[in-house]
C-alpha cells in the first residue's frame, strides 16, 4: 500500500490517523508518509523514496537508525526473553552508566517514557517538600502530564492548542507559568510564593518550541532561588540528556539540579524513561518512602540492552565535537542562503541540535517563537521533503543530527536547504 492509502485507512482506525499528533502534518500541509525501514541517516518510505532524516525518531537515534551493535545487543537480550517482571542485571548496569555520566544523579529509577519521568519527578518533589505548587515555563513541553500541559510547546503548540482539554481547573491552579528568561518575573514569584513552591521544572535548553537558550546567568539565578526557598529544581533533559554532552546541559552549564528526567537516548530506540537525583530525595520513593511510583515494564531487558549499548558507544566514540561541526555546517549554510535571499532567519544550534525561526530577532521565549513566520517554514519543509530531506513537520520542533550523518548526507542537506531558502 502507498502512504496515501495507508493514511486513509488509518484515519478510520485512529484519531487523526496517527498515534502522536505532530505526525499528522497538520502544521505543514499535506498528508504524512509511512516508513518501511530506516538505516543510518536515512528513512525509506513505502513509496520507494529515501529521505535524509533530521528527526532521528525525535531525538533517540544519536547513532543513526538500525545501528548494528544496538541490534546485536537487543538480539542477545531477546534470546533470554522479552520481559521478566523481576529485577534483571541490565537494570543495574544501566543505573551504573547513568550515575557515571550524570554527576547530579546519586540514585535513579527507570520508567517507560519521558512523560512518566517528568510526572514522577513532580509527584516526588511534592511528596518530599510537602508543598503543592510548581513552576513551569511557557513553551517548555514535559509530556502530557496534567500539571504540565499548560502553555506547553511541541505537538500541543503545533496544533494551536497549548492548553489541553480534560485538565481540571484545580490542577491548573497549582501550576505557575512564567516567561523564560524573565528574571524579574521569576524573582517576584519567589518573593511572593517561594515557600509554597514544591519544584521548578524546565528544559534547561528548551527544545519543544524550536530551540531556545537561557540568557547568561538565568539558570544560575534559578538554582539560587530554589535553594534559598527549599524548592526542588528539576531539569527535564529528555531531549538534551547525553546529546549536548555526556552529562547533558547541567554538565555544560555547571548547574546541579535536584532531580533530572531522562529518556530517548537511554532506550536506544526502544520506549524508555528514567529519573534520578539526590539520594535522600530518591529514597522518598516506594518501597523506602511514601511516594508511590511503579511500572510493569520499567527496566525492560530489551530497552536496557539497547540503551546501555548506545551510552557505551557515546563513551567510546566521544562524538560531540564532530556532531557540533556538522551542526555548525548546516547552520552556516542556512544563514548564508537567508542572507543572500534577504530573509530574516535565526538558527539556534548547539552540538547536534538546531532549529529555524524566520524572525528578525533572536528568539528568547515562547512569545518570540510563536511570532516567527511559520508560513516560510512550511514552504521550506515541503521543498525539502520533495527533494529528499526530512525536517520535523512543525516549525516548533528541533532538528537532530546523528553520528550516521556522514559528509554526503550533510552536503546533500545543505544543498537542499539552501535551494529551499532560495525558492521560498
């Protein structure tokens, strides 16, 4: 069946024909393609097309698709069973890997998704501090958690509905939403409510509203305010963990959060999440403490085997400088083409992550992001897709590069992106 045939069938079987909203292509036009297989830096569609992929399964595929060593690790684990419902040796090895790479984490618990990880961090913070209120920032997406799906980014923003139906008003009242990089506002809220606030959660480099960077000193001041108020600081590093550095943003910025949410790369392409932090906080979890959290498939041996191999490869290859060079090459190609065309374009980039905002000024927050010219991105997306390059199907997502993006893939992408800029 062709992609169009499959999608028409899916529309009758699934809401919107998809299992995750942004896949429906609503913000870029047209209907989605269906993938039959993936290899290295490429996706192969059921229509016989090859696409250079800058979505990388939304972040996990830092080693590209179908990596032979990750496949081998899954195969070995599979020979022994798919799930045990008991402790297994892979869980211990994964915990050791995470603790060795993320210094702020003294104890860790595995779960099954980034959403589970952030949800559990919030519950744990509330249980530990015995407070109810939390702070989040506009445009930061932390999964589809009731308390956190307020002024969210990612798919919710893409669909123009950042506040989801089905969230009780009483839940929303416990969530204080602030503007990123607004230190005056942040300080004022802590002065008024500091000792009521259980936690502050943020993506330290927000990557679900495009890619945005914190102003110099913003994260350090946030850490100071949290410490002084007895508020737990939660870094959602589901996107950035192990991607911008071995220890994530917190290592790059030398900021120590109390809790960290992880996912994506630690599953090697299989469903996984994790959260960890200071031992005294983590020990508030059952069975030691009063905060309950559980999961039938948490620590699944297949996901652990894949993730362990992915992390080991990062330690052995240390590809971060190489990935950054590729990111800079794409950024410079985009900016050069935009300057030649006379288009206002911002290309925030760090390591293997980059995004595009058609805007006159650097984007510092949610309002800046949604003010950018999304129609220009839509045109660029369609041009690139037609010419063999797959960008995220939303102007409010981040692009990813993998170690499988060799010179030929990057050269092709730069050529197509520049031609696309010239066309729009």
